[in-house]
């Protein structure tokens, strides 16, 4: 439910501090984690690391570590991946929009509906992992997907990658520091519908 936060009690170490290895995956892909200040020493960086937590560039350790990190995400997609998907009866146009652009997209969709143009709407809440399944579902329903972005085109590439040519994909881009307006999005909806 939106607005609610579930706190997970991560497993804690069951060994004394001198035996603790913060990235020991012998008990699963999510190793026990000691609390800061609890007497367990560990090193935190964004680098690849060995089971003690210290950086490494040994290929025999880096490859399995990368695979473990991706497996943690893949095995938990249902709880990590968040999106909103609204289908409109008879829609031939869809919009994929995130962040602040999504507000303008909603306003454009409301105006399009007043003009008799039905539009599906997908709002990714998590950008990574990207919501592939609903994007494919949209592409199978519509002819064209419009992707408004406050940049020169980043998510549009994810949409294109996911749908593999199932629908035409066009962007509405703005990178001048001003927000995309509903009118800019509505103009593109009219063009493609």
C-alpha cells in the first residue's frame, strides 16, 4: 500500500566478532549483517569485495559477487518493483512517464480523454529494476507509446528494449530546466493517435 513502509529485520550474525565475515554467503545470498556499533567490524564501500568486506579485483571473486547482487534483485522483484498501470478501453496510445513528468502526463491524458482519445498510462515508481512485464503488456495493447522525459532520452531506451518492436515508441523530451507541460504531451498524443 502506498505510503506504508515495511521494515524487515535482517538476520544478525550468529558468530563472535572475530569470526564474522559480513559477505559470507554460505547461508544464502543475503548474508547476516551486524549492526554498526555492536562490536562487529566491517568495511563498507561500493567496490566489489571479498567475504570479509574488503575490496578486491580478483576475477574469481568479482564474478560471483556480481551474480549474487543481481540474484538478490531478481529473486525479490515482486517486492522491489513498483509501478502504476491504468488501462483505458480501446486505447491505441500509451504513455510511460515517471517522476515529475508523470503529473503532466496525467493532465495530458485527462485532456485527451475529453477529446475522445483513450490513453493507457504506465508510471514506473522504481526505475531499476525497470517494470518490463507491464511495459510489454502495454505494447501489446497499443500502437504507439509516448515517453515524456525531463532529459534527452533515457527511459525511452528501456521501453524500446523491453517491447522489442511490438509498438512504435516516440519521446517528448525537455532538458532546459523547465518542466514538460501537459500541452507538449497532449500535442504528441494527438500526432500519434
